[in-house]
């Protein structure tokens, strides 16, 4: 079963706009990670946020974590065509070694 | 620093055959994890190895097996292939076995006909 559920499943926006996608999870976690995947290729790590952190920034990316709601959001500001990809959140389950993945949000940036 | 290398990139096999996929992690990384990715099921965890020991296993049948060598390179094997095994198989390496960033290879796309 999946720990993380991304929302929306797909998102299409104009270049230059901001994109927000959300991830909800079920159990207590140690950390939550966001990854990007282009066109069925390998995943690229974007950002890791620990359970005691509420917000983290990396370039045009901003991630928030609300452990009381068991949810996280990824904001991409000033989107570019190169941001077109699928975005996945991954969590551990707090006690196990494996990462558990959501189904992903497919983001399309229109020129 | 070289990234995670997976070979081969593409494979076409016939039902009933077996297949071995290879993964070379980033130098210095001792943890290797394997995932199966399909359009319908997303990323499913297969297993994780650390220092040649399997530390965790996902919910896959015994036809799926793996191992890790002393140089941290890993192989996974699928025996008696089924059509449903067609997928992108991803390998990820990391420094430790938990709470750390995972670096992924480009994957091996397996097609079973």
C-alpha cells in the first residue's frame, strides 16, 4: 500500500506561474522527501525535510511539512518548461528502512 | 563522481525466462535499494541491501531476488518471468540505510513478451 498520496494527479500551468502540489501520508515519519522524474527516467532528489522542520527552501522550491495534518506541499515558483516532469513524495514509516512512495503529480508547463 | 549505473538499459525477454539486472552504486555508498515502477502501481519497493545483507524486503513473490557484493554492486534476478513483470526497474544508492537522500540510476526497462 502507498504511504504518500499526491494531489493533484496532474497539473498544467503556464510558464512563469507557480505550481503547488501536495502530499499526504498515513503514519508517523522521520522525514519526507520530494523527487522529480522526467519522461520515465530515473528520479532526481529535490529536497528532504525532517519531521522537526516546518519549512525548507532550495532555489525556486519551497517545501512545507505539517506533521499534525500528515501533509506536505511542494511549491515551484516562476515555473519553466524544464520543470515539466512527474513529482513524487517519499516517506519512511518511522521504523522501517524503506521509502514509501506516492503515485506522483504530473506537472506540465505550457510555453 | 560517477552516478548510479544500471545495466542493461533495455531488455526484452520471453515469458518463463529469467533475467539479471545490475546496479553499480555511487562510490562510497553502501546501501542499494531496488524499485519496480509501472504506470498503474507507481514505485514499489523490492528490497534493500547494506553491507551485503538484505535489510528489508517488499511485498514481491520469491521469483524476485537480489544480492550485494563486497564492492557494494548489486544484482537483482527475476525468474520465471511473467507478462506483468514488464516495468522500469530502478536502483538507488545512499550512504546509509535510512533517513538519507537516495540517488537513482536511469533504470532498466524490462519488457516481457
